[in-house]
């Protein structure tokens, strides 16, 4: 154990023993004042889980407020990326301006949005051209089938009219008549 400020804290008697509360509070205060966690772990022979649980249990409200992870909405991410891609801000300036913890997050957002945009552009141009060609062929085929069906209907109607005149019988059913009971 490291001894500082002339204070001597009692050592743990066993590996599963408890640390002195004053010792715990001292380490927590040092971390809140800027001591890196890795250095505290190395200096005092602690595990990262122990230090994490101490910070959760004994850390000040200011410390907890600053440790909360900031979640950015999709529109906020797009705003940040757009400002960088337009040249308004550099990545470092955007990190500071939008209070993003690290530049790696911003770089990941940029590559994600660039990929989305390139996928959208490539798919729409080629797929639209292919789709348009298929739609044109389909529409021509449908128009041809419709005109053939109309001609067939007209031919059948003419045939029925001639048969009714020559045979002097009614072939077409009149609306409102009942079917025969056969």
C-alpha cells in the first residue's frame, strides 16, 4: 500500500478483508481530483472492479454527474457530421463544440453516414433505370393484352347480336330476371 501525506492506513489482514474507509475515501478523492484510474490501480494494487465499485459508492454527486454517458440522437449525429463534411468545423473543433468525449466516435459516425449515402445513391440510379425498363415492358404487354381483350369482347357481342337476329331468340340475360328452376 502506498503511504502519502504522512497517514498510515492499516493493511488488510487477508485478501478478502476490507479496506479502511479513510483509505477508500482518500483514493476516491484523488481520482476526483484528476488521478488517472490506471495509475491508482497500479499505485495501490487494486483491481479495476474494486475501484469502480468504490467510485460508485463513495464518489461525489459532481463526479457522478460528469461520468454519465451522453447519448446523441440520429439528428444530432447528422448535424455534427454535416458540419464536418461541409468544412465548417474540424473533427477536433466538433468534439469540443458538441461535447463529444472522443474523436473516434465522430469518425465512426462519418464513415457510417458516408456509407449510407453512397448505398442510397448507387442503388437508386441503377435500380431505378432497371425498374423503369421493366415497367415500360410490363406496361406495353398490359396495354396489348387489354386491347386484345376489348376486341374479343366486341367480337362476342357482335356474334350474340347476329345470333339473336337470325335465330329470333334472346341470348343475353336481362337484368332483374330470375333463373329458371331446373
